[in-house]
């Protein structure tokens, strides 16, 4: 093989490697998606702690209706109203009861407790498949965006708001 034939020179290999690295890096550095912030009134925060304590005492999940408003990129939770554990399933409150009682215009969704301990001796901080089914049933009944939270300690909650995408209110969806 003569000089200049066959494999490219080391210089070209370096250029190609840097070009490939640069384009790969650009594809991976997309800006992170902003999630909406959640704020709780003093009254709602106190009610959430009481819901948690009732759940721990009863050793069962508890559910409450949740009232909120959305302004810009923030969900403001203003009130919580616990539901009595009637017509309960194994988790303490029938999902259908919370769906029926916690709808618009007075309520924006639900909050419930996760007390069953998993890895590390702490409850799950994520919505389960059953939780997601209940959220979907709520949406199907009320045809409105909802706000859903779960509490997994006296001071910790995980919340999601339908219709708030990237920290801003999404355009309304048509439900058929």
C-alpha cells in the first residue's frame, strides 16, 4: 500500500471522531422539561398531615378531595377534605367513591396516602398502576384536567397536574 492510499490519516480520524462526539453531545443536551411547582396553603398542609396520621393509625390508605387552582407554572392546593372509609376496598376507600365525590367545580382531584413499606422500609413515592387507573376514571367522568397527590410521610408528597406541561398550562383537550 502506498502512502496516501487505503486508511485515512490519523488527522482525518481525529476530525471524524471529534465531529461524531460533538453531534452526539448536542443531541443529548436538550433542556430539561420544567415540572409545575406545587404550593399548599397552611390549611391544606395541616389537613395532609392529619390525613397521614389517620392513615398510619388505621394502617390503611386514606383518601381526600383536593381543591386547587393553577396560575402560570404553579399549582396552589387550597383545601383538603378527607373521605370517610366507607364502601372500602382493601386500601380503605373505594376509588369510585373518591371519583364521584371529588369532582369539579368544588374539587380538582384527590390525594391519598401510601403507607405500605417497600425497599428501604419506606412507602412508594410514585403513583401505582391502580392509582393511574383511578386518575383516568376521574378524567373520564369529569372531562377536566385534574390534580392528584399522594402522601408518603408526614412531610412528603408527590403531585401531578394534568394539563400542565413543561411548567405551563397546556391547551385544552377535546374528549369524545
